């Protein structure tokens, strides 16, 4: 677009919408960088939190569900089993939780300056990848050094549940952040819902248990919940299971994720015109 | 050079009053309302929230700004200035109408947007500049200039929560001052900072304007507007009520919108008084001449009240009441002359001239109310509320009460007091 043309501000079409985001992509980098930096400013342990957080989480879960409750773990050490489940789950839950607050928390930005509003949930989702990577490295280290299990997973297969995880998280994030602007109770409810969703997902228990106790039919319904495919997909890759990826779980997950993503984007785009007036 | 930089066409913005209340209600309440709707309809009750009052923050506004012009926008609070700027900066969308823009646009509606207290000055400069739309390479290139402009070299790596407000403002404005957009939108950001720094900011904006860029500038400080802008829009209740050269617009604003209306008169029918009394006019004078513009803090201000007693035998004692811009009482003054107190005035025309001494009121806007009544127990026969107003400014020349101090002096008054200081040991 030449600078000598008069251009009219207003509703942009999808192409303009995304090209504007592309033009301002540096800002997204800055927002991610800020998000990360602010997290560790003024903390005693600093970056060490990245390791402490998942480790403590997993140790507690292992003690409660592995030792006390004696839940089965697909023949894996329970610690590794739950860590593989927490890897995607912690990403999903922390990004969704922060995403629900990100528009409210940046209300001064929203009411004072124009920038692509989607950058705010995006920046949370991207910054969350750092935690994800650290947890992944932690998993590999524990697996190799504590349990002498050499990992040999295919990167390509790893990408499948990862893409599903990112898409579902982004979709949830767009829904929650935009809803939280209009309905202030969303932020109180989010943590509660996430907690229920966690026990609904096969984080601390194996899918086989559901088939065993409830019946095979339950699994085909259950697979519509995308985190099922995500978690089982990661476990399949990380534990170098035989055969192909669990497509019977991933497939429905991709379909429902697509719906969440598209409706989330549509809802966000519809509501974002009013963010500055309402937030 | 007659190219347009900004074109605003039939712009309107309507807010639904009370929208905020319904919106921030909880999800469950909304669901409840939705669920009750069919029940209410069956019972024949009107659905609530049908006749929501509408507020037209902007009502069908159009104007053009040629490239290179510095345009001022003035008006009361709530006149629609801020809404206009928010729409121009794309923060919120208009209800109808459209805006055309030529070139890169940056807006500065607040100093230090996105500053984070836990981050260092350096980090905040980068973040703030990126938010304001400056590319990273340019920030790196201009970083030293920005820090030098703010005079913050030694603190730049300290978290800004340890900065004073003044330091934050300086840093934030330094960033903004180094934006190089084709069109710059500025809202009232110069009201902060010390006088010296404000001056440098003004110079900077002036330089931006002179370099052929287009500037849209909103301010309450009329002297700043008159210094920076060639043309000024006066807004009132969502309309542009005047669009002319800055001096003419400021005069219009002062006279018509009563912000500093130095003269008010009433016909006998309009007079806010009893039939036996007519208030004719109230006027603010400097050395016998009607005031035009702001008044130097050092000068005596005269208020002249003219009225008529239409009947014999009433005690008519005029009284002056001064309020500051927030509506607080500054003082009340009665004519103490015993010749007029507790005496019945003969029929006739009267004039009272009351002088507010120089070096008494602080800088700011003052509104004047005049009443006429009995003296003791005060009983008002006539009351002209907010009938005239004036503003006091400090030219920062010698002879004021601030000595060499350049900061802001708080409080409604700043009288010239007698100070006697000496060394006692």
C-alpha cells in the first residue's frame, strides 16, 4: 500500500487482518519477551521455577495417585507416566488460565493504543512454550538417567499431538479471554473448570482404565475431548510405543479442536471491536 | 501541499448508557435474564432494557486536515474530544461514518502506555516504543537520543518502580518524542512534568509540526494550543461548533462556551431576581477594560456589577462568590461599606466594583457567582450562578510569588505573604 493513498480505516477483511498482524510482528515478539521477563522479575529462584514447578507437581501426583491410589500406568514408571501427561496438560492449563486474564490485565494498553488484540493471547501461548520445552527436557533427563530408557522418538510424530495441543489451547484462549471481558466471573470460574478438565483428561490415569471399567464404547465418545488425543499422542511418542499414532483418539480431537479454534477466532474478532469500550 | 492527511466523514459514536452495567453483570445473571425472557413475555411484561438511553458522544462530524497542519481540538470535558481521538487512533470503532488517513499514524493518548514497574528503564523504552509502532532497528538507532532527551543515563537500568513520577513521565515522553510518524495524535499529555521539561516537549512537538508532519492536538491548556496550532476545532456535545484559526477559535470558546466568559448581561425579563430588583450586567475588567483571555497572576482583577432598584426601601447588598474549576468555594466577599449595609436603598441604578488583588489567586480557572440580598441574616433576592469566569496564568516573569521556583504551586491561592527570615545564631 503506497503511503500516498488515502486509506480508510474500518473493518478489515481476513487478509488485511492477518497482514496487519504480520507487519506488526515485532510487537508480538516484544510482548512475549515482556511476559517472560515480568514472570521472573523479583523472584528469588528466578528461572529455576521453570524446573521446580513441574517437578513438584509431578512428585505430588506420583505420591497421591501412584503410591496411595495405586493407579495403573500402562506399564511405565508412574512418575514418567504422569510427567508425560503433565507436559501437554500444564501447557494447556497455564496458558488458558493466563489467557483468560490477559485482556483484562492489559486494559490500559487496550484503551490507549491500537494494536492487533490477538497478540495478547498469542503472546501468552508463545511464552508458555518455554515451560513446555523445559518440561520436555526434564522428561528426557529423568527418563534417560533415572530409568535408563533411551528415547528414540520421531520428530514428525511428535509434531502431530503438538499441533493439536497448540490449536486447542489457542482456541480455548481466544474464547476465554474474550468472554472474560464481557463476563467478569469467567476469571473465577476458569481455574475451577480447568481442575475438572484435568481429572477428565487421562493425565493421572491411563485411557485403558476407562475401557476396562466403563467399556470400549466410552473411548470413542471420550476422544472428542481433544486433550485425550493430545496426551495419548504424546505418550505414544515419548514411550516409543509400537504401531502408529492413536488416530482413533487424535482424529475426533482434531475435528472438535477445529470447531473450537474457528468459533473462538470468530467470537474474538466479533467482540474485539468493543474491547476498548467495555474492558 | 493541499493534500489531505486526515479526512473524517460523517463520524458518529453512540454509547448505550448503562451498557457498562449490564455488561459487567455476571454470566449467570445474563443467563438468568435470557431464561426469564420467554416467561416474562408470556406474562405480558415488557422485556427489560428496551428503552436504553443513548449517548451521542460524536454526532455526525466531518472535517479535513491538510498534510503538514497542526490542528488543535478544544472543548469541555465530555464534548467528544477523547472519543474522536480514540476513533482516529483505531482504539474503538465509530457507530457510523468513516476516516481516511494518508501515511503512518501514531497516537499518544497517554504517556508511558504499557510501562511495567518491574522492568528496567531500558526494557520499558523498547517495549513502549514497540507498542507505539516503532520498528526495533529504529529503536536501537535512537535509543541513546531517547535516553539523553529524558536525561536518564544513570538510571536506565533501574526498574522503573524506583523512579519518581516525574522521571517516568520524562522517559515516556522521550520515547514518544522520537516517534516519526506522518500523523501524530496527542491527547493532553503535557499536563504532567515540570515546567522546564514541558517546555522542551513543546519545542519538540513544534519541531514535528514544522517538519511538515500533521499533528492533531487535544488540550485544555489554551495557551499551548495557541502556540502550537494554526487551526483549532471547538467541540461541544459531540458537535464541531467552530472551526477556524486558533486565536479565533479560542475566542469563540471563551465567549460562547463560558469557560472564560468575561461579560454577562440580562434584560429585565431575564434577570435572575425579584421584580423590585434587576441585575443588568456582570463584567470582569483589567484596568477598566473588559478581559480578553487569561489574566496574569500578578494583576488586580476587577468585577463590576450593575443593577437597578426598581422600588424604594429594600436593603440590597451585593456579594461576590468565587469557585475554582472543580466547583470548590474559594471565597465569598460582601461589600463592607457601612453606607450600604442595613440601609434601604433609594430607587435608582447602581454599580459596585470589587477588586481581587493581584498575587492572590493561584493559576487556574475561576467562576464567579453574584448574589444580591439582605446583609444580616443573608437573604438572596437575586442569584446569578456561574455568570462570568476568568482564568489566571503565570507568565513566569519576575514579580510573582514563586521566587525562582519553577514547579507547580498547589492550592487555590498563592498570596503574597510577608516573610521575614534572618540568621539567629
